[in-house]
């Protein structure tokens, strides 16, 4: 039918992100019936001079868990256009290919839907967006749409981010731009609003009177293998904390939105970000793992942190005095991302059980999605003794039949549907950079040093000391 013709263009089609994330996500959407053979076409675009088959072969190995037949059916929807990122020729070819597809689907009224996914380094965003704007827009001004997905890093600090935003803002309006942060596509991140605002249990407890401290932690057990060149320019704060962990922080700390409308949710995120006070140097621990500089693309005197633990403080009625510890590191002892909300001790304790630990709500984003609440219980048996145990919701057990979707899958579907809730708005991005830019500049100027740590450990011991100083009481299982 006229309105259902959809063209998806993956720019940077032969690159890593496209192969590992974008195409597999498109494939999963296809498998689940969200992309119909009759209406969708996928265009790969990149500089390499390869054929349609050449691209298909590159992608095939990443499409797992399906029959060859299904994979081939999907790959038939994919064709390739080769061209540069800054000249009109390639984009004219691309536009011709898209128009041809639309015509073949009788989409003559021009109500085409065109989705551009920039799986590219941000340095080429401005020129690529200019080309899309000049050559590849949906020709109709009243039907269909053109949408563009961009990936972080959106700049390196406040000024460069503002400049990039201004450049893209001249070409596309906010409704057309989808700034992806794939953490917003994770199941347990999406559950945060429900957990907080649909459960009476948490509503009265979620504040400074009851919560002692919050930790949001990302660990990876691999280093920067193969990405040293990129990573050294950015470091762990720009790579993980300023975006992924900060988005999680927003959902944990923000006020209740007026409704579930994307703008209402994003308004609250901006508000809480604006309430964060400047980060203090003595509440920051940076680390760099031994061996990081062995990478030939990393300079010998690099101070770039591969680990950071830092404290955010929210200046408002709900959170005054509660430290939010955001911690991320590469080459650590495990791969894990979780939120830990630690409650205060119960007053007037008659069980003398304080040393066993506090109530703590743990939300594990990955791996093995789960939520558990640590409680003190009577140790089963004849004696009146207490111990810590937990109320445990492990998704693998409780939702055995459900396949949890990949983050990219969900976010691409949101883009097709025009739902911007899980994408970063321009003012949100600015507020995020405002928080981190002073610290990042001090790190770049060598005013805050990265401490060495051994790969495969918890990071510099100073980080655990910082958490302890912030009131975190380490208990079992951590
Ligand atoms: C990316 C970072 O945004 O997120 C990588 O650039 C990191 O350095 C990755 O490895 C982690 O994503 P996930 O989904 O595996 O936690």
C-alpha cells in the first residue's frame, strides 16, 4: 500500500557497528514480522567498492539463531550503494535507488518513509547530514517522513557538542533526529519508571529520608582491544558515564513525569540533570589499567582513564545529601551493569543485625537481568538468629518463555514508529555535558591523574574507599 513503503539506509554499512549491531537488529525485527518483505528495503551505503553480494556476505556471519533460508530471505532485502560521505554523486545514486524502490511499490504519492542510520564516526555527521538533506529527503512535504539516527559521541565537551547540535539543527528538526543511547533500550532500564511509579511500596521510600546512597556501576572484563585509537581520545567518562550511566541516573533520580509522553519524560530528565551540582575532585577516582599503553595507537604519556568512580549530588528536596556514585571500568574482574540502592539502617534496632547489612535494592541490567531486594530474615531453625536474604526476581526463571529484545532492535522499531521517548533530546545532551565538561577539561589538562590498576581486579582500591566514605556498606555478593 502507499503509506507502508519503508526504506532503511545504513550508512557505514561495512563498518563494525553496522555488522555487529545494526544489521542483526534489523534481522531480528524482520524475523518477528516488523519488517515485511513487501514494503521494506534496506540500503547499505559506504565507501568500499563492493557488490550487493559482497555486503550480504559480510553481514551473514552475524545473523545468528536462524535457518539459512530465513537469513537468505532477509538478505534479499539488502542492496548496496557505494559512494563517499562528502560528495553529491553517491547520494544521488542512493536517492535514485530509494526512489526506484518506492516506485516499484507504487508509492507514487511520495509519502515515503525514509530512515537513515548513521553507523559512522561523528566527524562525518555534518557532511553526511548535509548530503541527506540535499539529495535524499522524502520529496513530499505533507506525507511520510525522513528520520536520522545518530550515535554517540556527540562532541567531546560542551562547546563541541553545541557546535555539532547547531550544525545538525540547521538541517533537521528535533522530530527528525534520533540520538541513540542504547542503554535506554535495555529491558531493565525501561523497567525503571514502572518500578518507581507503579509500585506504592517504593513511592514513599524513594528519597533522602530513607535512601543512604545509590551506586550505578558498569564493569567490563575486556580492555580497549582494537579501539585504542578511538578510546584514548575519549576515555571512560565520555564513553560510558556521560551517556549510558547518566541516563540510568536520570531514571533513578528524576521526579514523576506528568504523563508517559516522551516530552514529559524528557522534561523531567533535563530538570534533574540541571539540579546536579559541580563534581568535586576529592569525590573522583580515576584509573588506567596496566598494559593500556602497550597499544601502539595510545601515546606513552596518556592520562586517559579506563576507569572512573565519581559522585553526583542532586541539589533538591528529594536528594540533598545522598551521594550517587557512578562507576565504570574496562579490564575489570567481571562484566556486569547494575544499580544498587542502599537504604538507611532501621532506627531502634532490637535484633543487633546492623552488621549483617542493610536493605538494598539491586537492579541488574546485565548479564542475567534480575532485581533483588536484600532483607533481614530470621534464620530458619530453633534459634532466634537473623541473617540477610533476598526477595529475588530473576528474569531467566520468572520469564523463561520470553526472549528479551536487544536494545538496538527496540530503538530502531521506536524510530520507525516515531516514538522519541528513549532518545536523547538536544537540551538533555547539553545538560549532560554541562555536568562533566569542567572535570573532563581538568583531566585533559592533567590536573586529575589516573591511578594504575591491575587488569582483572576491581580497579584502583581507592575507588572502594571512596564508596565506603560515601556511606556504602559492603555486604555479601558484591
Ligand atoms: C558502548 C561503548 O557505547 O557501550 C563501549 O562505546 C562499551 O566501550 C559498550 O563496550 C557497552 O555496551 P553493552 O551493551 O555491552 O553494555
